[in-house]
C-alpha cells in the first residue's frame, strides 16, 4: 500500500495545522479503505458460460460414424453421416432440487429432408457441476469453477460395466473412463468455424491390446458443445492376427478392431 506524501505539514514553530490533521485522520482512512476492500465481492470466473442453458436454444451438428461389426469371416465396416438438431424446449424441477432443461434431439440424413424426432435428453447445472442425461444415463459433464487438469468421475451415477449395444453386439463403452479438463481458453477450428475460447475435456484415454477408449468434448464460451469425438473399439485379435497377440499389439486399430464405433460430431450453426 502506497502512503500519500505531505509537504509543509509543520511550520517552523511546530504549530499543528492542516497537515497534522491529515496525519491524524490517516489511520482512520486506511482502516475504512481496507475494510471496504475486504467486503467487496470477488469476481470469480466459474466457467458457467461454457455450459449455457436457456429455453429456445438450438444447435445443429453434422455427425459422422464408423461402425465395426463382427461378421462371418471378418469384420464389416459401415460408414454413415447425418444431421442432428438439439432444441431446448422446456424446463422441469428435478428431484435434486435443480431446474432441468428438456432437450429434444432431431435427426435427418440430409438438409433436403424434414427433421424427425429421435430422442429426448435433459441437462442441468448447479453451482458446482454440469449434468446431462442421455439414454437413461446421467453424466457429470463439468465441475465448477473450471480449472485446467481438474479430474472427476463423470460417470459416477452408473456402473463402469454398463454395456451399450452396437450393431447387435454388447460393449463396455465406459470402461476406464477418467474425466480431465485439458485446457480452458484455447482457440479451436471446427470445420469452417473458429471458436476463440474453448474448454477441452478428455473423457477417456485408455488402451491395451484388446480395448481402446478415446473420448473428448470441446465447449465454446457462450455456445456450449462444438465438437465431440468418441472412439470405442474392441478386438480379440482373431480377424487381423489369428489370435497372435504379439502381432496384434503392433497392429493399428483401423486394422484390428472387430467391434465398436467411431463418432465425430461438429457444430454447424446455433441460435
């Protein structure tokens, strides 16, 4: 703290004047100043803007997928692309005391076709966490305040052994997931769009000879999810390597995957 300087506070005859009065009042001024500073509210950036929730929000995405399906004598690989639109249409009170937002998810194969209702999701946000429910599974998408390298159990509300069905095959999609904030304000190019401040979250990053789990989500400030990628792949090293795990260990997943999927979802427009 820098103290004010005073000149000619005392005259040569040492009679008290305006300068001495200021010196007497200085301690009181400093105390009041410090007390005022201590009671002012802190302007903390918790990062809520990366997970905005508001009625009427519309986000449209392009989705590309690759499905690996065990087939007689090999693995069938199917690729597909479609459009997704998510619309926040309503709110409802949750049993947790939060206000939940109902999200209707539409899809179509091309922009010349009408939207068809697909699924209904929900999202909510507390002071400490952001939530989303999909297919009866509740996820913790973020923790607040957002901090780089922060880790948490985003799948705490369900078992890691939960299976999903992909092309008629069951797969433990969420095995070894571990959520971590990678960065908070880095720019990100998504197709033709550039977002200046993006929070990147790693959902999964694990691999062994027979299982591969990679998942990331990227959220732009005041927009929400702008890019998502999931790579969930399994193998028994039969098709690629005739059960030779040594060869299988050095074989890329594009060649050895026997079941699972790769999905990439990127934002096209929003309002």
